C-alpha cells in the first residue's frame, strides 16, 4: 500500500547569519469578555470538527488501501466545506486556524508512518470528543497592543485582555490558544536572538541523575527535592472522583463537580511546572554543559498488568512507582533544560543510562553488589563509598567525556561554532 511521505518537522529553521535565533514560548492567562469567551469556544469547536472530518476521510482512504491525503488536499477540503451552505458556521473561525488543525493531523499521521524501531513513532491519531480540551492555533495575525499593555489582538476575537506577567521578547511567529482548567490561555511562540555565553561559563559542566526519592542529584554533591504535588493531592483527588460517581452525567451538579476536578488537576500541574521551571532555569544559568541520562519514560512507566493468560506480578507496587515517576516530570525537565540551554548557548548531552548506578566513579568497577542499599554505594573492589545518587551523577558526567574520546577525542564544540545544541552519544 502506497503511503504519503513523512512530513517535515515544523521546527523553526535557524538562520545561517549571526546572531542565530531560537524560539521561546511565553504563556499568559486570557481575560476575555463574555462574548469573546463564547467565540473562543466556537473557534475551538470548529477546529475540532475539521480534525474529526479530515481524520474520518483519512481512515476511509486507509481502509481502501489508498495513500493518505496530503496537507494541500486537506486544505481544499476545508475550502469546500466553508463555501457549502450547510457548513456556513465554519466561517466563524479564521481560515488559517482551521488549516492549522489539518496541519497538526498531517504531522500526527507522519509520526504514525515512521519505522517501527523509531522512538518518535506514535499510534494512529484518534477522534477528539466534545469534552476534549479545547484548543486551536493561529499561524499569523496575533499582535500586542503597543499603546496599552495587557491587550492582545486575536483574529476574529478582537482585542482581548491578558495577565501581563512578563514582557515578550522577539517577534511573534505563532500563537496557541487553549482552555485549561476553567481559564483560557495563550502561548506566544516568539523568535529571539541566541545569547552567546562566555568561555568561563562554557567550561562549567554538571552531571544530573534523576530519581524518585530525590528529584535530582548533581555531580557536585547537591541534592534537589521535588514538591510531589500529585502524591500530596492524591487522597483529595480520589475523594472528588468518588463523589462524582453519584451524580447524573450532564447535570448541573455534575458540571460543577467536573470543574472542581479540572481545577485540582490544573493546580497539581501548575505546582509541578513552577518547580521544573525554577530548577531548570537555575541549572541552565550556572552551567554551560549539562549531561543527563537518555531515559525512555514511556517505557519505564508501562503498566505491569499483563494479560489474562499471563498476568503481571507486583502490579500494585509497579503502579505506585509509575505514578511517582510521572509526578516528578522527568521528560518535561529534560525538555525545559534543552530549551533554556538553547537560548543561553549551552549544550545538553544525553548518555545511555545502563550501569550508571552500578559503576564505581573512583575505579570504574561495575557490579550489582556495589549498590549496598538504595542510598549507599560501596565499591566491592576499591572500597570507595559515596551516596549512590551522587556516584551515578559523576558517572553520567564522565560518560560524556568517554563518549567524546571514543568519537575522536575532540572537545565539545561551542553551539555558535557548530549549530548543534544537543548531542546524544550511544557507545558501548
């Protein structure tokens, strides 16, 4: 069966001239009027309808053995639907907003068509329900009011107030609008110039080992503890969800209850995000090179239930471990480090995670017996003792040096010399 090629990534290309540019996102809470709030929900509903209609036609082509429709073909579908009298309500939304919904679907299908061994491969996209989180994207037309702060122009919405918590740097390239919890938010994707760091800052390196008991252990002996918002609010969330089972779905009390659940989830996410932003900003501002483990959190948090024929073991314990890992936000932390090091001209290096907790940072002896307890590392060869997480962080930092030596022994080039921000080493 012939399939359309995998679409290109939508990441903003960096210009060749100096200074180079990167994309930074600024997120603000909108304060729309009552009529603007209604328009926001209408545009989000139109974008969801376009996604579902295009996905339905793409599934029909898949069932018939035909190639998936390309993005320009889906744009022609949108034009025909907007011109039809039966779908005249689609004209409420800007054309490029509906086209962005088709573009996101095209990218999701491209991720599905990746090779099976590609870690970026994803499942086939699914239909969006009406209760799905409302969102849409502007490709252009969004601007800030130069005369009055705290006002933003959204096409088809007009001037809308927002909470101006920090100034916007650079030029706005795209904007995403999303309804989360009980509020509307706008995320401005801006292109800004890259900050080049001094040679002294580029020479500072740090290795980081993330964990469950302590969020992170740094190779200099520093430990970072996490707020664990999910664990702290677990009983409250469970109590809310149990009380919702006694309510009639779709009723007024049920809607108010759903709002309380959404707001609690939003509060948990805000606490986690605030902590991750602060710790990633601190690390990216103090070090020029950061080395972390190349972890696959998706594989680490898979369920242990198994099947009916082969049921899993220690399912409850594995479920609690998965919940703790996801509560820490390891993937988000790595993504924030990558973004903030990019802006500051730093480098993020990912090394394989195998045996970092069993290898002695003093003599290099690797054995499972070295890990005496969860927190204490005692080498069975040289007798070196250290906190197990700190020992692992030192091994992570040294693994980057060994990988660089295996690749030719050259020093890590500066980002402004090579154009590369992140490096992933996979050596034996």
